[in-house]
C-alpha cells in the first residue's frame, strides 16, 4: 500500500504522494496504471490474447483496461496488436 511505502521511506502518506508527483510528474495511481499497461503490451508481445493480458495485469474488467490503454497509447489494444504484428510474431 501507499502507506507501507511511505512508512518505509519515513514519510507521511500525504507528503510521500506530493513528493512522488513532484519528482515523477505523475500520481502514484497513474504510475501503477502505466506500468500495468506496459506489462500488458509485453504479454501481448509474447503471443497471449488481449483478454489474457488485461486479466494477468490486474484490471477488474476490459472497459477499465481499454479506457486506460487508449489514454496512454491513443489507440485500442486491437489496433496496437495490428500495428505491432511483426514484433509479436517475431518473438
């Protein structure tokens, strides 16, 4: 949890959240979502389906995954797979 991380670095939760955003330019939540989307892309590159990728990266449902994927990449996961087909096939 954020509380555990903040305690580990000897900060209050709210101070940690402010410093994290100041240093990274994004909230902790956005950072985690970005990492999960990147992991989903790696899973797709390994040849797994879009469904497997969002389920394996902890999204509650496809609509949440799709909304966040589009926010980050500006295209759907299906378009991403089609645009990167050579990367996915070669691995």
